């Protein structure tokens, strides 16, 4: 009898043990800047994300490591920076080029979780070995929505009723090829997974859902425009090219120019202005697409159980006329700052706001600490072949649960970088998305609470190192007086000490902050 009882207890404890681990839902929204109600954005309407934020920590100074999808995603999913992955474009897979580094989902999978990827989590293609790194990271074949194959199809209705490959593309869903849209299909797949998971396995889950919108083409169900009347849209004051911006810093937004509706405007390359009316419509459509995703997120959140950690973020920002620019591809805050909202059941019961500077590489050690998956991750040692499980970030645990943690969070700067093929903006090679073989310059940027300082320097695409002696441009912005980064102060004599100190910090790198 006693034996049976002991066995029963053991059984309960094993079960309880696995079950007491919280589930994890990681939501990645493609090209989402903090255009959300909770971030104070006047053009936004996002009631569901705002509701999630009411029981979360909202990080208002979170930054990506590079404002481009594949480098950003591979970076935060491995907690290694672009310079460690040697990935600044879309065309290499870290396990085959730099090292067999562990990913976030892989560690969860190896430690008793069932891991599943829906939609765009890893960037598809070479950078995840055409499989979303499935062999290592996922317990089940990743899901890709079938209608994603119509991404570039001519389906946007123009004024005269013809179809085009537009930037702005509100659609009637049932008239679309396949009768759906990728994010609607991803939502269904994620909900199906949540519905049946408990019947299939006892393991807690790590579910990553990557929504494709608001990434271009800005294609979304037309009914979401009703939340965004054109007359309410506010155009940023700084929708002009700043006069003191070094040419190398400019991203000519080639992807936007190449859409049929924008091409028709015949805007001169690389510095011509987009008409105000078009700027307004871009802002309106981007925010309508965000409202669409917000709706899907609301539906998804209704389907998870209470014991689920929820992380919501984007891979990088997206400029909507700020500095006269569009899209990502730069080191400005509009391109590098991302929303980051973390809900931890039983811990973040009320909304709190953290203004600390945090980076997306911090996500991995944070999730490890929140789930006590393994011992806290150690900081990676220098050197390229460092295969040990480690992090190039810092755990945000002290900011999420100050009571539980004996550590304090100390990081006073975020690092980002952006490559260029040359000093003057070009469409071929594409200044916005240069291939590794064309990269000749790297813009290294450090962001503290008060300053953003950027140095554009010669870069070797053979040994992946900067030559700090050959400088193509410098930028210094003071966020206390110029939060929109309009006025490059680098030539101000009285700020030379500040600039030199930041330059020194930038060259020392992330290990010394
Ligand atoms: C890479 O890591 C995985 C998981 O730890 C391991 O199974 C695999 O053998 C490693 N591959 C190489 C080439 O070391
Ligand atoms: C609990 O997790 C371990 C792996 O950490 C696994 O081997 C075991 O089967 C799980 N138990 C149950 C009841 O799911
Ligand atoms: C990447 O994919 C190729 C082709 O399928 C395969 O040969 C190679 O082993 C894969 N790399 C890793 C690290 O799994
Ligand atoms: C309809 O408008 C588009 C541009 O909006 C133009 O390219 C196309 O030629 C027009 N088609 C007709 C039939 O007028
Ligand atoms: C486009 O603009 C250029 C000058 O910027 C001008 O020479 C050309 O005629 C314009 N083309 C059209 C179709 O308006």
C-alpha cells in the first residue's frame, strides 16, 4: 500500500514538475515599430495589445541589433550579435558558417518543452537552412501559411479597377487568391495547435507565432481602414531629410520605390520628397495593418491557458517619413526601436513600464531565467568558435521581478549596426540591403538614455572587422533636446568630449557596458 502511495506521489510530482513549467508564447510582428496605443502613438488603434500590456512589463527603450529581418531574427533567436553571426544580409546559415549555436526554441526543446513555429519566426531561406532550423529548434515541422506564396501577386485594386503590385493594398479577403491571407491562416494554425496540444502531450509548449504584417506590401482586410480616418492621421514634423545627415547614413528605401503605386509618383532618386498626401496614406495603411494584427493577437490570446508567459515584440522598426525616409535599413531610433511587452503569470499582474535601455539579445537569457530552464546563461567569451551555450545579452529578470532576483540590471547602452555598399546611396548595389560581397562600410551605433552616436567606418567583408581609422560619417543626437534625432550635433565644438567618450565606448563594444 505504502509503495503504491509513494509511486502515486512520484507520478504526481513528475507530472506536476513538468506541468508547473509555464508555457511560452512568443509573438513576433514583422516590421512593427512601437505604433501601439500603449506606447502613446496617436495614429494607432490596438486595444488587444494594450490590454495585454495592462498585465505586463512594457519596455519603452528596447532596440534591435540590426534593422533588417534575417540578421535581427537570427541575432535574437541565438542571443548573438550580427558581428558574431557574420550575418548582415539574408545569405548565410550560422551553423554552417560560424558555429553550432543554440537557439531559444532549441534550448526549450532540449529541456522538456514541445516547440512549434507558426508563420515567420526565423527568416525563411538560406539564413535558416530553408527549414526554419527545424532539425534543431522545433518539435514539429514549422507551419507556413499557404497564401504567403501570393505575397508579390498583383492583387491590389487601383483607382480604375486594374490590379497592381502596390505598397498600399487594402483587400477584400474572400476575393484574394486562396480566399484568405497569410496571417489569418497562421492564426488558425496556432489556435489548432493550442486546442489539440494537451491531448497529444503532457509537455509544456514553446509556441512562436510570427505575423507577416505590417511588412510591405501593406496588404490587409479593407475593413480595418475604418478605424483610421485619413483626416485624423498626423504627419511627423520631421518628414524632410536633415541637412547635417552624412550621405552614407541615408537609406534610399528602394523597396518602397519599386512598388507600382509609388513608382508612378516619379520621385527623384535618392533624396526626392514623397508628397504629403501619400505620406498620410502610408501612415494610415500601416496603422490599419497593425490594427488587423492586433485583432488576430486578441483572438490568439483568448486561446492560451493562464499559465503562459507571453512575449510580444517586432524584429525592428519602420520609418514612415521621419527624416524623409521610409522602411528600415538605418541606425535611427525609428528603425531600431521595437515594442517589447512581457507578461509573466503571477508576476506581472499590473502594468509596469521600464525605461531601461534593453536589447533583443536580452530575450534569450530572460526566458531562461523566467522558466528556470537551465542555470542562468553566462556571457559568451570572445573569439569566434565559442560553441558553449551562452549569451551576448543580459537577463531582464531584475526588471520583471525585482523581488525574486538578487541581481540588478546594469546596461546603459544598446548597440546596433547597419552595412552599406558605398558612401553614396545607390539602387544597384542596393544601399538598403547590400549582399555581404558588396559591403564596404559599417555604421556602428550606440544609444544611451541621452545620446545616439553613430560612426560609419570602412569594413572588411572578408574578416568581418571594422577599420576605425577610415571614417565616412559621424552622427550625434541628444535625446534630451531632440528625441526625433533631427539635428546632428557632431560638429559642435562644445560636444567634442561627449562624442569622443561615446566613440571610445562604441569601439570597446557591448562587452563593456
Ligand atoms: C550541433 O548541436 C547539436 C545539438 O546540440 C548536436 O546534436 C549536433 O551534433 C551538433 N553538430 C555539430 C556539427 O557539432
Ligand atoms: C517531463 O520532462 C522530461 C524531460 O525534461 C521528460 O523526460 C518526461 O517524460 C516528462 N514527463 C511527463 C510526464 O511528461
Ligand atoms: C543545411 O542543409 C543542407 C542541405 O539540406 C545539409 O546538407 C546541411 O547539413 C544542413 N546544415 C545543418 C547544420 O544541418
Ligand atoms: C489604371 O491605372 C494604372 C495606375 O494606377 C495604370 O498603370 C493603368 O494603365 C490604368 N489602366 C487603364 C485601363 O486605364
Ligand atoms: C520623372 O521625373 C524626371 C525628373 O525628375 C523627369 O525628367 C521625367 O520626365 C519624369 N517622368 C515622368 C513620367 O513624369
